[in-house]
C-alpha cells in the first residue's frame, strides 16, 4: 500500500495504511521504514518524531521545534 498525505497539514507528515493481516512486527517495521525514508529522516538528525499507530494506519510527523514554550 502507498502513503497518504493530508493537504491541510502544512508540515512534514505521512500516513501508512496497514492492510489486513499486516499488523505484525514485520508489517510495522516495514511501515516505519517506508515513512522514515519518505520523510528523509536520515538527513534530519536534529529532528524528533511523533508516531501514532492504530490497527489500520500509522501516522508519522517530524518535529523541528518544541510543542510549547513558556
């Protein structure tokens, strides 16, 4: 399956759809690696990640700055 992007999200992100029977260790590793490569995280060594996983999809977003500052 391919990756999805949400037009309204104006930041680096991608969604990997998890197919039936793919919610396994190998399936999650494959999805993570696909998202990692798509977002170019090997070039962004100072960035953090937000990852949300459900049985149907995995969302990944790059963090370039803190969520909140006092």
